[in-house]
C-alpha cells in the first residue's frame, strides 16, 4: 500500500518561532462560545491554537496579540495571517463534555520573536 502524506507533523514540545498561516472563526461545540483558531507553523511542523472570545479568554488573547506586535484594543482576525511570534508548545490533558480524557498540543507563553529563544519549562 502506498501512503501519501500531505501534512507536516505536530511541533515537538518546547519553544518555537512560528508564523500564523491560517485563521479560522468558529463556535465551541458545546457552549457556542466564539473563537478564532490559528495555525502556527514553521519548517518543522505546526500546532493549532484556539482563542476563545470570552471574558476568561481575554488575557490569553491579549498576550498573543502583543507577541505579534498588535497593541490595539480591536483587531480584525484577518490581520493576524502572516505574523510571526515565539511560542512554547506543550501537551495538555482535559476532560471533555462527555467525561472522556483528551490530550492536545497547545501553544502558550507567547513572546515577540527574539525575546524568548529557550523554553520556559524547568
């Protein structure tokens, strides 16, 4: 059987400089909370990161926007595509709405490129 792979692997855990290559808008599956999903990638791989447009999500989104050089209080999600930043990639486990444990890769500890070149993890 021939296998054709047209996708990069997930980024390994640790610090990476990435570019935002896709931005999609959506709503969460269970509570209909609006979000944007950003594909963050480099030559080694990618990670998808959701940013919920909710009160608890505001500080996370603010840190992300600051890391890509956007200081405005209102921004069109289309402005994000093509921006670069430094992220920490890690795995996180959580319980979904059905009570099943899920593990995902996520981007955290957003920094401007050049401000953080090593992992924040001990």
